[in-house]
C-alpha cells in the first residue's frame, strides 16, 4: 500500500523517483571513477563517460553542470565512503591496537579490491590533477590516513607498538596495500579473506616492538 502524506497525497512516486535519481547518480560517479583511473583527468571526457552509461552528454549535464563538478563529486564520494567505513570500524572494533589495525587493513584491502577498485589509483601520486583537485585529494587522503594514525598512536602509547617514524610507517603501510591489486589474482571467494589476513599479519610487523 502506498504511503500517504499529511495532505493525503501518495509519497510513493516521489520516493521512487528519488531512488531512481540516486541510482543514476551512483552509476555516473562509478563510471567517472573508472574513466579517471584509466585515463587521468585531462584525458577524461564527458563523451566517454556518457558512452559507457549509454547516455547522451546532455543527460550528464542534467545531473552535473560541468566536468569539474562531476569530478569533484566523484572524488568526494569515493574518498568519503571509504573513510567513513574505516572510521566506523575503528570506533566499533574492540580489542588491542593490533586487532584494530588488522581490522582497518582488511577494510582498506576490501575497499580497493572489491568495493572501490578505482580508489587506489585516484588517490595515488602522481596524477595529472589540476591544482584545486590536488589540494582536495590531499585533504581527503589526510582524513583517511588519520584513522590509521590514531590507532597506531594508541599502540605506541600503550607499548604494544614500538617507537616508529609514524609518517614513514604509514607511507609503507599504504604503499604495500595499494600494490596488492597489482599482484593479487583470486580463484576462489575465500582467497580474498585469506589474503587480507596474510597481508595484515605481515604489515603489523612494521609496528610491533617485538615479534608476535
């Protein structure tokens, strides 16, 4: 049965329209991320994005007024989705710093391999971003990295992790994770989980003061 508003009108059509629009925006942002990751900013065109979606370029302008607006929305969407997932994991995961850092590594790997495979490429340097995008991607990376840094600092403070150069350790951590999509070739579904835990166990050695 359709829901009704206080004025007696059905809200179902409006909700259905909103869902369709949200799905279309999601599809556009996903296609944009794919093209950006493959081509870089300057070689990305609205024509190619529209072609991949079987849309006209005019249809894209219905949702985003310019290439700049579309790229900005794409970066914000991908960056914030992953960071929010990491932050939620850090806030809700109980246990030691090693256990919490393991959970973050697993989420990050799952994000860049299965959920958002374009992410690693979009936020790596160097890319041919114009200056405003470089600044924005830098800020998004900082927000993302701070989730990891907070857990690492906790581990150092309580003696679970050794005294480390935090910046170098975080760069090594992300460099190793971002390279996994290059070499990982799963053949079974369980290969993902096994790889996540194997990589996490190896990367924790960057931080532990003594072998576990």
